[in-house]
């Protein structure tokens, strides 16, 4: 019997250039991955305001921290691999529209994103998404073996629905819409999303990334979950990292059609969500009233920051998320450097713009005091 070889193995793997001292070639997709740039982290030495990763600025709720004490006595055991209690609580929280079979969970929605792509993308399939958008997309697409098709945002940094639809070909497998869009904060409306769905073939998965959904207060806002009944090709991605304040514990989830969800679960890392994180998510769902009071405060702060910036002469696009976007182009790094010197960590995207998270009131005051000092130079 001869060894069988997979005919689909790309020749490039064999011919990939090896680094010095290296005998095993990386997959070419891996060798050329863009790097995820995390928001700057504070150094121990200096007191700074961290407005670089869209985290929840408030410390964990005492009720959530207290509940986690129990887990600290039992973590010699594996977590529940099926996430039974968490998924049941989540389905109940999401209401009549969602059953447990429609929910796939993972250690952060970044992981769930990868699992979704790994479940559906064949080598060379195209994955369309607006650009600039969430920087995890090009990385996850390449790892899954797909080909990224990036559709530019409009001049006002908004997602262009008709351009997205026009980019669909018979090689398209997935179309990602991030709304509100990270890092620009712009949203598509529910009506626009319905228009897009009408233009997209039913065998293309439309992934709606709602990482910031709890912060949205616009008119005709996207309601991804309401689309599922009539659109089995929609999957909604959400996270506990932002509104729920669990960024450090890593909990995210997808809601979609049960067969798709079964496939996503099948490729998910076993025991991916730790017992501590599962427990934190369950307790957070019970404390949602308290958590969403904080979200309301952050939304009020967002309104205050945007108004303050406009008074200082800045033009920032309307944001429905917990951050604001400065389209500073070539001056982005310079702005971020000056902010850093003033003790404010922000997230620049070289040549494009700067994303600044909404912090607590004192942090936002500090940020507005900084922008006042540079508005004459930067604001247009
Ligand atoms: C922050 C964010 C996420 C959440 O990532 P986690 O892995 O859940 O922390 C997902 N999508 C977008 C667009 C985000 O900005």
C-alpha cells in the first residue's frame, strides 16, 4: 500500500523559504500573518489612563468577584466542557428568540470568530469585510485558509453596503459586518443590513459582529438576533469583554442556525472557557441591571466627550460605541505620542486615525484637557 497524499496540498508549503536554523517550514499563510497590535499597556512606574483597548473602565462588580471565590477552591478540576449552565443562562437572557442549540461559546469572541471561519472556510474561499475594521479579521481569515477581500469605508468612515454587496463573487463564503465598526464607531442601520441580506446569496454566511451592541442608542439600530429566523445564513457574534467588563477572563459567543453552531462547536478548543470565566459570565448575567447602569453612564460620558471635542473644534464622526475616532491620517502617530506624554494611552492606526476609548469621568476630563492643548494644531 502506498502512502496517500492530499492532492490539495499547496506546492508553496514545500517551497516556502526557511528561516536560518529552521528545518520545518511554516504554512505560508502563517509566515505572512499581520501582527495583532494590542492597545498600549501602562507601565508600572507611571500613572496613566488606559484608553487604548475599549475596555470597561470600572472595576469588576463586588458580586461577580465574590462569586468567583468558590471557583478558586476547585480549579484542580476541568471546567464543564459543554458550558451547560452558562449557555442555558445566556439563552434565557436572550429571550424567546434563542435556544441553547443556537449558541456557541469560546474564550473571547476573537476565538469564536476563528472557530466560525474554521468551520466554514475552504482553502481559497473569499471572506469580505469593510476596511478599516477590526484588526483580528485579516489574521483569522488567513489562519482559516481564506482570502481577505477588503472593501474600503466611505470618506466619512462609514460602511458602504452596496460596495460590500458588489464585492460578492461565486468564491465568497463569508461577509463580515462589524457594527458599530471598530475603530471608527460608525454603524449600519437595520434597514441597510436587510438590504444587504437581500443582495447576498443564501450560501454566503453573513457574520454580524455586535461587540458593542450594548452601547448602541441610534434610530433603526441593527438587531442581529431578530434576523436569525428568516436568515439562516446570519451569525451574530458578541462578547462579555466590553459592556460586561470581563475582558481579562475571555468570554464570547455566537448565535446562529443550530447546524452551523454544531459545526462551530466541533472545531472549538475543548475546555476553552475556564471554570472561572464560565462562572463570571453566569453571575454577570444575573447582575445585568447593575452592569447596564454603568453602560448608561458610559453612554452619557460618550455624549459629553463628543460635545466637548466639537466645542474645541474637532470633527469626530458620531460614535455608537465606547470609543471615538479621530481621522488624523498621517498625523495619527504624532497625536498618539503627545497623548502618551500627557499620560493618556490611545490606539493609533498609522496613516489612518486614532481610536480613543471612553473612560470614567476623570479619565475623560483628562483626555479633554489634553485635546484642548492640541486642538489648534490638529483639529480641522
Ligand atoms: C473587542 C472586540 C471583540 C471582542 O473580543 P473578545 O475576544 O471577546 O475580547 C470582538 N469584535 C470586535 C469588533 C471588537 O472590537
